């Protein structure tokens, strides 16, 4: 895809990008697709997928208690547990506000560790990474932000999300469906959103503005971006998923270049 070459104009030391269709075929890659980049918060969808495998295996239930009092696994996945951004301190009652929380995902990791009796990173490796052939990916450290991966591996994950083999498609549909509709909150880097829609570990675009995806992205687009200058989106309407990884921290440069890049990818795919 010619549009992927736009990453060469980005003000970053290293960048790689790729697109995978809903049938699992790779539409194109550009840059060092095998280079391992820190994912920052793009770690969260991978961690969430492992939690959903634990749910399907019966190790955890989505609506069982987890985190602060009154909170559940579902609240933690959807950033509505009330926990603060980076510390396990309740700031609101569960379900009241969408408070984006690394601490919530770290609590999820501990919850799954206890339920499965194995370290979360190892559980995720066996449940998600190994079956998908994501051999260059690790989730050591915080399940909120310490993942490392490649474009090649994340395209495998994006293909899985579009045509699930590890999970029941109904579970993935739930993950990309708004949880606790109407909940307000701040989307990091993009300010207050009303509503700030989120699924189970995946952010949902809907009508958010401003946003890190494109003006042509459908409201059904879901995914995640990371403070390390990374993103992964899936647009079910377009039948496409896109991954872009860089080694420059998120900032105004990303706010400027990501949306036109996404629009160009969608336009090129639609024209084919």
C-alpha cells in the first residue's frame, strides 16, 4: 500500500506500519516490520485479550469482584473501576466515571495471576502470544504499559481480532461494544469526552472529537494508542486493521500526522 510510505515523513527516528484485512491477508507493510518497539498502552488490548481467554476458560468471570470495593473485572477492563490513573487509589465509585487507569490493568493482572496460579505474562504468552505465533512479543512487567512487539506480530493479533480463533466471536463482539454507555471521561492526550466510550480493553471511536484515528474512520473503529508513539486500530466497516509503531513519545507530532495517515490508508483500501 503506497499510503504506508507516509511514515517516512514522520518526525521520528524509526517507524514501521502495516495493514491487515479482515480475511487475514496482509495488505502491506512499510519500514522494519520485525523491529521490536515498546508498545506503552498498546499493551492493554493484548492484556485484555488474555483476560478474555481466562474468562472463556472459566478462570474468571467478567462480573466477579475485582479491584476496589464494588468493582468487577468488567469495570477494570472498561476503565470504570474508579481507580486513579497510576496508583491503586479510588477516585470515584465504580461505573460512575471513565477514569483511564494503568493501575486498573495492573489490578487485572494480579487478579488473573491469582485465578490461574501463574504469572500474568506467562499466562498471556500461553493464551494469546504463542497460539498466534507472536514470538517477538513479550508482556513482562506491567500489563498496562510494558509490552514490546513488532508490526509483524501485531498484524497477527489484528487479524485474530477481526476473525477470532482463540475466542468466541461473541466475546470479541462484547469487547468492541460500549460498556457502561454514557460515561464521561478524559481520553489521554485528547481531553474530556462526553461520552468517553470504551469496550473491554479497547477504546471505541464513536463520535469522539478530537481523536487519534481519521475523519474517515467509522464510528465502529476500536483499538488503542500508546505514549511511546504507537497505535493499533480496527475498522470493522472498512474490513481493515492498521498498526503503526515508532520510537518517539506521543506528542503534537502524532496528533498532526496520525489522522491524515489513517484517512489515506482507508482511501487507498476503498479504491482497490
